[in-house]
């Protein structure tokens, strides 16, 4: 059989913004030898020139891929965001160009859970207050108001990836775990659900928030909710800045209703180190403020590198789009002894029949076929168990079907 597609070692993969070494290792192990790493975040003309003959592009949060830049990627067929967020990419434009975008939404789950666990211990012992005093030369050696976390009740709001991970860790240290989620979730270990947020707030010594940013979670914890928490309780927010009314939290810390708080995310956060940070929470005793570093560890970065590389490899090697944030998701088995044709098209009627005509006109048998559509696009994958010779014109005829966005084949 003749070689029909671009061999893996010639596919040009470019990773910008200092993406972790684990990504290069993963790609190399899968046979992607042509991987180039660039330290900074290219923009403007430099990015347009760079993207022109790149097949797979890996970025982090500082490289903006607008519709215009994506259109300049003549060979681009996959984008990896080696981070959590993807709003630096025009996802709709990428989709209409037939380019799935992958990210790593959960690689930093453990890092966030560990930080929260550490903060609970520190706050229950009133350590932030003590370190401030000792820094100022004051030796306050007292047990007053300092507690073990063993036997305390932790209330987790949002029992998803982070919330449930925290549940396990906290229970291992002897905490009682209660949680509230809008979706029914399997309780891990001895954790028990609460019927409402109101119930949870009334019984927890420590409340930790792990909900996404949605219209429902905006302002979810205001003055009334804080007042519902028992006197001396602790509030931790490592979810989204606008979930908590920070003025109400600051007031509850000042009047002593709450004994401590840890906040990693803020309604308005500086974009760079040069920008100043301000918040009503600054300067309060027994408060830990951190600059949105809940998920920022070297382990999380390494995990992100391998997770996104893995998704890119799966898509490039066998067409699977599982984990794509802007694309119909298709989980495909590894193709063995077949040639796999990937056809991405605008979702107009009749494309599947025309794709099948291309094969049946040549007497080719379709061993398996997978199709997913959404309102805008369709993705049909056809496995052909016959020898495909160069010159059969299959690719040309698939590309000529009205509505075709992209054709790729793998063997
Ligand atoms: P996830 O999607 O796995 O879990 C979120 C959970 O919240 C889900 O179980 C969902 O059903 C629940 N939920 C949604 N709306 C709710 C509501 N109104 N009331 C109660 N529960 C609700 O998300 P994951 O990965 O656990 O992340 C949670 C939060 O942590 C997100 O806001 C994310 O942005 C934030 N995060 C913060 C980081 C940091 O550096 N501080 C790093 C990573 C994530």
C-alpha cells in the first residue's frame, strides 16, 4: 500500500509558552518527533507566520487564537490548550474550521484539594494570625481558639472533582464530611449529602466552596448565608471570586462571627504582577489570601502536559475527539487493518449518503462507521477494510462533497 497521509514524524507540532516537558515526552513516545518548543507567547504577525505550516499547536493562556489567526493555519488540524481555560481561543471559529480544541480541566484537582486541606489546619490553629504577630516581634503562646481538625464537620459546596477529592482527604484526617450539590452525587467514604445549602451552612465548622462560575453560583454566599454559619466557623473559597460577597465576608471577620477565612479567587484579579491588588479582605487577622494559585503546582503542570498531549495524540492517531471543548465527541477504537477516513462537514442534509457513495462507487466495503453531529457540524468516520491505492481519488471526491470542511485519513 502506498503511503497516503503525512507521516507522524513529519507532522509539525509547535508548543509555545514553555509547556511542560511531559508533553514533549508523551508526543515523542507516540512517534511525534517533529516537536518544537517556543518559550514566549507569540502574537500578531509572528503568530500568523508561525501558524501557517503547523499541524498541531499547543498553547497556554497567553496566546490568543482569533478567527483570523486560526484561518491562517493552513495545515492546522488540532489545538491543545495546556491549561484549564479555553477562552483565549475563538472556539466557534476553530470548530467551523474543523479543528477540535483540547484542554486539561482536571489535572490540578489534587493541588486545589491539598491547599484547602492545609488552609483548614492553619486556620483552625489560628496560624495566620500568629505568624503576623511573631513577624511583628510578638510572642503569643496560647492555645485559646486553636483546634484540631479531627472531629470537626467540613461542609463542601459542589461535590465535583475537587469537592469529592477534598472529601476523601478530610475524612482521612478524622473530619465529618457533609456536602451539598445540585446534582445527586455518589457519597464517598462516610460523607453524607445535605438537602440544601441552608442545611449545610447551619452545621459545618468549615465551609469550602467548589462550585463552577454560573449565574446561580454568583453571589451564592452573601451576608445572610454567612450569618447562617455557626459562630466561629471558617469559610474557604478556592472556586470563583464572585461566588462570595467579599464585603460581607470582611464584615463577618471584623465583627468576629467567623473565626477564619481563606480566599484564593477574587471578583477582580490583577492580570499581571505589575498590577496592584486590592480587596476588603486585606489586612484582616486569621485570613489567608493567595493569588489564585490553588491549582498551581509543578505536579499539576506536569499532569496538564501529559493529559493534553494524550488527547492530541488520540485525535491525530485515530480521530477520537473525547475531551474536545468545541467539537462533537467521538470515541473510536484503534483502527487495525483498515484505512480510516475522517470527514468533517457543515451539518447540511445528505452528506453521509454522499460520503458512502464515494466508497460504494469504488466497490469498497465500509467495515465500521461513526457519526456525530451538532447544530453546526458533522463528523463522520469511515473504516474501509480494503487496500487503498494512491490515485483512487477518494480524498479528492470526499473533499468535493458540498459542505466539506476537512478530510483526513489514517491507516
Ligand atoms: P466540577 O465541575 O468537577 O464540580 C463542580 C460541582 O459543583 C459539580 O458537582 C456541580 O454539580 C456542582 N454545582 C454546580 N452548580 C452548583 C450549585 N449552584 N450548587 C451546588 N453545587 C453546584 O468542578 P471542579 O473541577 O471540582 O472545580 C470546582 C471549582 O474550582 C470551579 O469553580 C473551578 O473554576 C475552581 N478551580 C479553581 C482553581 C484555583 O486555582 N483556585 C483551580 C481549579 C478549579
